[in-house]
C-alpha cells in the first residue's frame, strides 16, 4: 500500500495483506517479521471477514436509526428498541476487536520476539503522522528521489534524540480512544512480557 499502515482485507474468497511502503523503508527484518506475523494471525483466524461484517452491520443500523430519527419516524417501543440495539452493538464491538488485536500481538511476539514486536508497534505509530508531515513538504518537481526514498532519507537523517522524543510523545498521548485497537501502552506491556529471540 502507499500509505504508512498495515492490515488485512478479506472479501468473499479474496484475501490480501497490506504493508505500507513507508514502513518497508524504516523497519528492520525482525520488526517486519512481527508485522507480518500479526497480520497473518488476523487472516488465519478470519478476523478481517468477521470484523468487516460486524462493522457493516453496526454502520447500517446507525444509518437507519439516523434516517428514521431525521424523518421523525423513530418513536414508540420499536424506536427505543432500535436505539438500544445500536448502543449495545457499538459497545460490544470494542472488546471483540481488542481481543483480536491482543491475540495477533501475542502471535507476533511468539514469532518475532517481544522486543521486535513492541518496536514495530511503536515505529508504526510514529511513522504514520510523520509520513503525513513529509507528504506536505514533498515536491516531486524538485525532489531528487521518489517519495519513499525521500521519506527514508528523512527518517535516517533525524537525530536519535528527536526519534526518541517522538516515541515518548506517542506513548504519553496514547493516541486517543480507538474502538478497534487497545491503548498502545497496554499492548506494549503485553508484548514486552514475551522473551526476545
């Protein structure tokens, strides 16, 4: 993929594992092994298919409730039941998604080692906002290299103190609430409990 992300997509009989080119530029071999193990764990357990179905169901229910409320047709016991189902479905999706992420993190730590999996997770969290910033300053007309070589050169020119400060900021901020992923600090605690290879 062109963006600095990784994930899996499953649709009917097709499956794909996506790894962003910016991540390929900055990860070492052990970190890439951890990312691939994490995403393959999602594919092996069918997480992508089931999660997509659940998300589509909740989104469809939310759109239906919003449409009926906007039209003033969501009244009485059926309206209350629809709102209740939407609230409960939204609330129930989070622990399932977090459990899937924890399982995939454990698999990544078993395959690549706890330190490599933790390092890959933090690097991914740092690279995503940094790549957006590099995109804002990249001019293909004046650049000597393509975007990904430009990003890699930028990454390795950053002093270690700045990269360290960026990692600390990501860990301190926590990245906000994400219903699809547990807090970064919790994931790191789990990953670092596994031995390194």
